[in-house]
C-alpha cells in the first residue's frame, strides 16, 4: 500500500509542478495564448481552471502525504522483547554497567615463556 501511495504522490507532484509552471505570475501564462473572444474558455476561465487545478493537486498531495505516513511499514526487531524500544535506548541499556570515566582496558600481555635449556 505504501508503494502505491508513493507512486501516486510522485505523479501528483509532477503534475502539480507542470500546472504551476504553465501559470504566469503576471496573469498571462497559458491564458495569454487565448486572446480572441471566440474561444470557448476565455482568459478568465483558463486562469480559474489553472487555479482550481493548483489547489486540487496541492490538497491531494497533502492528503496523500499524510496517508503515506500512516501506511509506512514499521521495522520489527525480533531480537528485542519490546519492538517499540529505540536503538539509542538499547545502546544506553547495554552500556549501563560501564562507568562514564572508565575506558575498557586491553588484557595484559602474556608473560614471556622460557624453555629450560639442558
């Protein structure tokens, strides 16, 4: 489910970017090509359509992002009795026996062995 929502989010984001790029910040954009009055959709209608598409795709992207966060798979650690415990908390629990100022020491080197000579 998460992969399907992610693909839909990607498609909506691409379409939203295209719709925003078609618009012109000065009111022209796609509507500037429709200057004749005989058009089915006039300049104002095209601007309204692009604005509605921008809002629609923006809201869809927002809703799909929230749905995607809820459908995200969780990682379950089978080695831990509590799968909700954080990794940092596990590391703190494992290092609880070591005092903060003491570093682990290397074992002393082995004593030299001498072989008796005859």
